[in-house]
C-alpha cells in the first residue's frame, strides 16, 4: 500500500483501522479535537460518543469480551483517563484487548503546568501493559502498531497511547502495520498435562476449576469429557470475563464468594486450575486463610495465556476408563412466592432468547441467575471481574455493539447502576437491543450482607444511613425516560412476564425497574 501524507491524527486512526481496530468509544476534550476532526477522514472506524469516561472504558471492555477484538477509547488528558480507570481495572482482570488514546497538551506547553496537566504515565501504568508517549509524528505508525501488538498478545491486555496536540497536528503518514502477532493462546506443555492426569487417577474427590478462555463452549465440552472419566465436578471461577451457559451444555457450578462457603464447596478435593486463578478469599476475613485451597491440593493445567480447551482434550485422551455420568443437577426450586430476585430469574429463564448475552452486576440478581442459568437457552454471561462497580451497564452497551442482532440483557443492581447511568443515553442514541432489569431494592445489598455476617445492627441510624438508598428513592422509570430509554415499573410478581415480553421484543433499549422488598 502506498503511503499518504496527512496529519498525525488521521495517520494514527487510519493505521489503527488497518491494524484491525473497528470501534472507538469516545469522550473527547480540547486536546483531542484534532482526532475528532480526523474521524471524518476515517469513516470505516465507528465512533461511539459516551457521556462519561467510565462508560467509554466499560463499553470497550464489553466489546472486547464479546468480540475478542481490540476496542479503542478516546479520553481527555489525565483527569479524563482517571474517570475511566475503575472500568479499566475490571478490563485488565478480564484480559480485554483495549488501546486507550489520550490527548495531551502540546509538547511546548507542558512546561507551563496548565490546569489539566498531570502525570498521565503514572495514572495509566497500573492498568496498562504498555504506556507509549508519542513525541514525534514520524513514529506514529510504529507506536500505533506497538500498542495494537501488545494489546493482542494472549490472553489480552490494555495499552495506552499518550498523544500531544502538536504531534496530532503535524504532517505524518499512515501505512499498513507490520505483523501484529498471533492472538491465539499457546499450547500447554505435554509434561504438565501428563502430571495432572496422574493426579486425577484414583478415588479422591476432584474439581475442574475453569477460567479465562476455557469458559467457551469448546472448553466446557472438553471439561465434560474429563469429568465423565474422573467423576470430577465442573466449576467456573467466581467472576468470569465471559462464560457460555445453558442449552445442552453441562451445568457449570460457580465457585462461591465467602471463604467459609468456598471451603465447604471444595472440601478435600484436588482442584485442577484450567485458566483460573487459585481460590482465594475476596477480602481478608479474620480467622480464614487468604488462600482457600492448600498448594498440595492444587494442580495447574493451564495458565491464562494457554489453550485450556486443547489441554482438557489432551487430558481426557490420557485418562483410562469408561465415561460415567456427571453429578446430578440440583432439583428445580419451588416456585417463588411474591416479588423477589428468584421470581425475576424464574420469569426470565424460559424467555431468554438463544445466543443472548447477559451483563451481570450485583449480587441481588447475579447469584440467583448463575445458579439456574443451565436451565436457559444457550447464552453468554459477563460478570464484574475486578469488583470496581459501575461495570454492568457499559459492558452491556459494548456487548450490543460487538454482536449486532443479538439480544443483550443487563441484570443490574440499582446502587451500582448509579455509577455509570449515563450509559442509557448512548444505548438510546445507538438504538441498541438491550433489556435492562434493575433490581430496585434501594439499598447497598452486598454491604448489608457483609454487615449481617459481622452481626451489625442494620437498623442503627449510622449504619442505615450508609447502606439504605430510599430517602429519596430513585425513580428509575423517570430517570430512564429522561435519557431517552422507554421504561416500565414492576411492583407485583404477576407483572413480570408481560414486562419481560415487552422488554425482550423492543427494537431498542428498554428498562424494567423491579421494585424489590
């Protein structure tokens, strides 16, 4: 391809597009205006306006989880980037492939310490595999390719390009990037697979703990083969980036949250780690170990950058004996009474469309859904990998853009929805088929659960004042409509079915506020 002279911003965007980037989630400011103008010259790169940087970064995360491709963000200097760090923390834990584009002051202006001047490198480093500061327009193509390459390496990473305005304005050339490397995971060592096969022989209880790239259909099918030959139970890590569930797939049990529950759940089993981290306590609880399974009961099959499905297939081939039955699924629970989280899940299970994508945030609906997801049609679920709240709505937004035509369902707690509620505007603006189900219990439920475990008095005014959100209670229907999203309020269990039918059939987004006790 022949090189074309243009300004640095056009050259940058064109090079990124030629390198495979298809979409940019943007919240620009003055230092990014040259890039905003350049977007008119690179129309093949879709740009999506977000009203808050945390929406842009969370949407890039959701897009990358669903598509496996690199997503771009466009952010305004250090403070704008800082507004997006929480969801980049989650994206880093999810191994999402993201390249951040951050405008900076002109190189000749930095010495004057203008109000928005900050140490962008120090802000970006904790969530970035590489931070690249471009001070020469002639290096833009190389720097863009370097950022793409680092983001694409398995299992995926975040990179950040810091781009001064004078470099974006300077003459530059775009070109087809050189080899960007292979995004595929690498093979696990045969000797390690053989060692795990040896550990799985015998009658001791066994658990396959799946994570990362093993939680797609191929990995779960391969885990099923190993489970049938060894009697192992199949578990998923507690907060997977994306997991395929339901349909004719075997049930995948979720690792519990609290340390005492994990210890009971795993017992004395040998735990085989397949792309998953070892079971640890989410927080440090007095009287419980941080590492919940001792080293002698852990067996590593694959690291995060290795092909878990292929390793499980190889492991199954090494195991002798006939295939048995998987452990029985728990019985279908009794029909819930009244309007509660279980009633929401039971109403959604038979209605969820095939190949839908669910974005989970919050324990109110998240735990109940993952317990029963095996009863739904085949679908994928994204969870909050890093624990920084405000992830659910933006991830749903990014997922809908990554998978056009597929229904996205956001199962969202009301407290965490407040962090990135601006997502609703972009959903309406892009006319995305997202059904948002808000568990409107008007409290921080997870904090109240933790406080109950500590035997705190939830009714005490000081504690209630920090955990109850009903004075005033958010009017989610009015709030959604203000952002351009049609909305319904559900106050009785009998209204759930009709509300879900409307929400799942809507051509664009719709919010259903379920008023829970």
